[in-house]
C-alpha cells in the first residue's frame, strides 16, 4: 500500500520513533471505521489527553 510506505519513509527520513496518525474520535464518539483503517496501517490505539483552561 503506497500510503503506508510513504508514512514509513517519512518517519524514517525524519528520524521519528513515533508518528501520530491523529484522533479517531468525532463529537458523537469513536469513529470505528477510521480507527480500523489506522489499525490496518499498523497504528496502535493510545490514549489522548486534552487539558482545558477556563478563564476566571
């Protein structure tokens, strides 16, 4: 698959040990088909933390 080869080539050329494929979550919840696609590329599920600061 050309996309997968391109991602790996980019990561190697940039000396990356981790390549973030982005979130698979929509406002309504998890996007299962996008998550499956990323897993098919070799992606591994991980937790994404989001911090929010609210002005007082």
